[in-house]
C-alpha cells in the first residue's frame, strides 16, 4: 500500500431513502452508513476488508466514531467520499473521512478509531503481532476527535430495549450503525424538527451487545449554552455502559 494510492482514491455513493427521515433529511445513522460503506469499499482495494482478514481470524472493530456536519444532507444526492489511515497509537488505528457533493462542496467530515480483534478469543490483537501489513499512516486530520469520552452528566432513564436478530452483524454482535439508531429514537419531537441544527455527533462503543441482551436507554438534559445532549445504553445484565452518544446542536 502506498500513501498516494490511499489518499487519492475517492468513491461515489447515492444516498438511499432509508437514510432519510420523514422530512427527507439525513438521519444520524445515515452518516454512519456512509462512512461504513466507503470504508468497506476502500479497504477492499487494499485487501484489508472483513473477507480479507477472515483467514487470519482477525477483524476490525470500531471503538468510536465522530462526525462534523458542514452542510446537512437533504434528499438523495450523490456524495463523494475519501478516506485514509491517518494515525496509529499503540493498539488504536485512526481513519479520517471527507465527504463532498459532486461539485466539491464539503458536506461532512468524520473520524473513526478502531482496533483489530481476534474473532476466536474476542481479544485485541497487538499490531506488532499481525501477519499482514496495514500500511503507514498519512497524518492529515479533518477534525479534532478522541476515542475517549469524559463526562459527569446527570443521566436519566428514558426507555428499555432488547437486541433482536436484525441488529446482529457478521461478527456476532450489534452492528455499530444500530447505536445511532437507538440514540435517534430517544430524541424529542422538537429535537427531531431541529435535526438540521446538529453540527456534531460522537459515538463511543464501550462493550458488546449480543443477541437477546436488554438495555436501558438514558439521556441528559440538553445543555442550555453548548447544545450538548448525551445519550447512552446500559446493559441490564452487567450494569455496564454499552455505548454513549454525544450530539451537539446549534
């Protein structure tokens, strides 16, 4: 893999109806779907996607994703996405994304942090123990992002949910795009009407939710000054925080 090959490739994608809400505006999970689709297509070019890593009993596992909305997506445009491996820090790999319309106007930026997991033991694989190369990072960053969330927000229960077969992906756990759907379902009518005012979303994947798990959704009171809203899910069996989502509204 060469740096030029990775940073110079771009991919087009047509926004589909299921990514949009009743007003024709992009739902939070739509932005997640876009980065996952582009990343999968991109990694396939470098023999690093799910199928390529399966013989090594290894898979990418996302531990956080961050989105900065420049211009909210409305309707079903064709978008152009680029992505590149931008940083490696110990066990964690950072990947940056940039999305524009077909005229080159910026739509949103994104960053993901991932680790490599042994699919048999469910343990993180040390990068220096890999039987394959992931290439050198290209340190171009589209936004500030971290895979660590620090908050002392007062969280209040708002719903109780369960993991069904439709939530499970090929790794045997809840697909990462589902978590933004769970968070989206807790929004009030006023927040749904103000979806265009969402300027940032960060999702942190703390512990796996598996088939049959029940979990309690909680949310904070939106911050009057910053517009910050925190939403998370607590595994009812373990009491552990499974995921957390931070949304910032103008």
